[in-house]
């Protein structure tokens, strides 16, 4: 009898703990602000994967990444991966910023990189940025005539 009671108590505690975690996670996501599909976070990094409308023959995947390297320092980059070696492959990376309460992102900086006869390309930079903003990275991925795009959530960069 005491074993059954102990098992029942453990099961109830487990269920109660799981419900508490679920409620906390749901509440946290409801409170996060979002601008143009990107959450404003205080995470150390964010990765966004490409969203293809149609599947081409050449472009396999693409992603954008941003990471906080410290106060006033941001890592930003994008990668394009082709399904095989292609004649032309490229990635265009743009960094945008916003403050909490803004209704849109504003451009901060951008660059692009192209290559030929390879199956992948990446471009990244370490940037010294103004603190007090959320920054996100958007990338355009191309492999021959196939195109896609990706973007990250915004990560907060503190003042140096």
C-alpha cells in the first residue's frame, strides 16, 4: 500500500512540475515583443533558416546568424548551401536594428559575397555597434537561379 501511495505522489509531482514549466514557457512567449516576424530577445545568439516557397534544383539550404560578443559587439553572417557545385552561388547579408516599442526594423549595414563552381558560401563580420538596440540579421541566398531568404530574431546589445 505504501509503495502505491509513494508512486502516486511521485506521478502527481511530475505532472504538476510539467504543467508549471509549460505555463511558464507559454507566458514568456506571450510577453515577448515582435517586429516583422522577429522576436526581441536577450538571448546570446539567434539563427534563422531559409523559407523556400518552391523547391529548386540547386539551392539546398541557407541560414542567418547573429550573436552577442559583448557590450557593443555583434557577430553577423549568412551561409548558403547548394545541393551540388553550381556555376554561381551567393549570400547577401543585412543587419537591421530596432528599439523596444518600434514598429519596424531600420537598416544598419549590408554586404554580399559571390563565388563560382562551389557548393557553399559564407560571409560574416564582427561589428562594433551602438548599444541599447536589438539587432537582427537577414540574408538572401542564391544558387544559380534559385533564391530564398532567412532572418534571425533580434538580440539585445548592451552599451559598452
